[in-house]
C-alpha cells in the first residue's frame, strides 16, 4: 500500500479495524466520538478525510458500513487513551 497517514488517522484506522474484529460489525460514528472524546463534526470530518484518501470505504446512508482498506500489518497498534486524573463528582 502506497498511502500514508498521520498518527491520528492511524489511530482511527486501528480503532475501526479492532472494533470491527471484536464486534463483527464496524463502529458507528457515535462509537468513535466516545472513544476519541471528540465532537460529532470532528468524527465525521475524519471519516470524510479517510474516505477521500482511499484508506476506508463506506456506503453513504448505510449505518456501520466503514471498511478499512489498509492491510492489518500496516496499521499501528491502538493507543491507550490517557485518562484524566481529575474525578468529576
């Protein structure tokens, strides 16, 4: 594969691939929003960028239709998100 991606794009790709393998279906954008702790527009923009770069394929209008086109051995391992030490009450 000749496409390259940024670290953040790689983390999205790794998460999508891992989620799909574990749950036997791709994540919804809401799943990505929760995991990466970003807004819905930020997730949607990343999906559009990954699609435009040819890193994923999806069917517009079809829920949970994301397919990672990068071979698994070219994906980074999913990073652990750093949890905030502050506790909310």
